[in-house]
């Protein structure tokens, strides 16, 4: 619920700043490690947006995979099954590149 509330608050603030009266769609990017269950977030977004300019808006959610970068050979790879080992050189000094993000990418308004 807290994530949905934050998304609605951000979208409403941005719409009001632009003088829009209605939000049609909110596009969100979420990393796999956020553990977001799309159906639950969409339902919570619908509940949290009631009686706001975002009421009835469509929430478009894109989940990004967990990607690591090997600090030894600089290979980027998708982390699967919590295995933080480089498939190229077997290095284990890995930096996260994506998969933890959560952001409102843009909103469509009227």
C-alpha cells in the first residue's frame, strides 16, 4: 500500500504542477529485487487513487531483471537463482547494475 500511495502522490503532484486535471496512465519501472507483485500493486494503486485526479488511471508496471557487473572482467550478466558469480570468469566481486530501482517514469494526463 505504501508504494502505491507514493506513486499516486508523485503522479498527482506532477499533474498539478503541469495544470492537468486528470491522470490517464502512470508508467512505473521496478527492479526485480523490490519484490513487487504486479497484480497487488495495481489493485492497491486503484484503491489509493480513488477521489484523486488519478482515479481510474491505468498503472503500467515494468519489472527490470537483477543485473550484476563483474568487477574483474566487467561483464554484465543477469543474476539468476541468487547466484552472484560471473558466468564469464567465475569472479564473485559483483556490483549491482539494475534490479533495485523503483521510479515513476512518466505520466499521461489530460
